[in-house]
């Protein structure tokens, strides 16, 4: 289980380091082309949540993030032990939640910089912590679907009475 907390820590370090690089080397609003019409590094700040919703609601974010962090650690300890995919998903989510929480506490805004255009749609600018959260949620959903599939398969194999039936 300890390794998953190391993964979360590495995600926090990567997130904070990349944000520091943006703050140190770019002006707010400055953009660097990585791949024309697809990927840019753009210095941006967000005082809200995804897509800029709930601008300026810092206390709301503080409370929600603390609850989320406690919930993730609880699930990691109680339900994810020995479950690699679930633990990895929760580790990414923990790292992402803490990464953006650090920004909100110390900067009163989140530093975003990954700017992607998908088929001419300018996707909202995001950061490493956001990526960790999204990938973590996707992995958790995959794990839940696999667990459900395995439970159904086991139930079918054992029958409704709990006794394993074999074909003769």
C-alpha cells in the first residue's frame, strides 16, 4: 500500500514543479506552440473548478477537497488493499486533489497551462493535477466495471444458492 502513497507524492511533485516552471518562465496569458492547432503551453489561472465554474468559492473548495482526500485515503486503506488498479486510480486521484489544493491554499488560484485544441474546439486549459484526477477516475470506473463483471461471473458459476454447480 505504501507504494501508492509514493505514486501520489510523485504526482504532487510533478504537478507543483510544472506549475513552478510556468510561474517562473512565462507571463500570464503567454502561449508557446508545441504542436500547431493541437497543443500549446499557455500560462493561465483559474479561481474556480473545471471549466472555470464556481469562480472565487475558495472555502467551498477547501472543504470539498479535505473531504475528498479523507475519502480517498479511507478507501485506499479499507477497500483497495491488494487491488492494483483500484489503488493506482486512488493514488492518482489523491495526488491530483492535493496538487490543486496546494495551489488554492498558497496561491488562491490554480495554475493551468496545458492547452489542447480537439477538432478546433479549444478544450479548457488544465494541469498535471487535473490530468491525474481524470485518469484516476477513468481507471476507477474501469476497475468497478471489471469487479462487477467478475461478481456476475462468480454468481453465475456458483448459481443463486451459493453451491458450485458443474456440468456432467
